[in-house]
C-alpha cells in the first residue's frame, strides 16, 4: 500500500476523514498521553469551566488530520513533518468531526508539500485550522 507521490499531486487536491468523538476516545487518549485535565475527564469540574462540560483534547482532534495525511492524501508512506494549529472551538463528546486537507504548495525539489488543514463539526463550525508540511512517499 503506497500513497501518492509528489508527481501525482497538484495544487487543490483534497481529501478528508470523518469520525464521531466518543467518551471512550477521550479516555483512551487521556490514558495514552497522561493528559488527565478535568476539562476532559471530570464532568463535575468541567461543568464549572468555560465550556460548561467536558471537551475532547485539542490534540485528539488534530490527530484526525494525521489520519488524512497518513492514509488518504498523500497516503501510506507519507512523513508528517510539521503542523501549525489554531483551535477555534471546543469539540464535545458526540461531535462528528470532519478533518480535511488541501494541497496548497508543492516543492518537487525537496519532495515537500504544504496542506491547508481544517476540522469542522457536524454543524459546519470550524474547530481547528492550520497548515501542515509533509513528504509524500517516493
């Protein structure tokens, strides 16, 4: 299984991955990373906070972008080099998040692409924006 090479890609190419974020996802992420912030795992404490309930970790949402790059665009064999992120809205348990990537720059000489990354919820609200850099497979 091999993803698209730099010669296969063009500006404007897009793909996405979509997932509904569950309580189990959040607890597994918290356990793997050690991020046990009450905003994510303690409903009583989270209700006192600015979001009035538990929210998913921002980096869990950002991980969905990794799925797009590693499995779809460019796909298997891609090396994820970096990511600029801005979290623009909370992701609540039960939200369905669509992570999208769009090729915005291609550097054939260095085998590096830049992709606009966006995550939106089921209501079309943007919850994450950014730019990723990646090396497609050779």
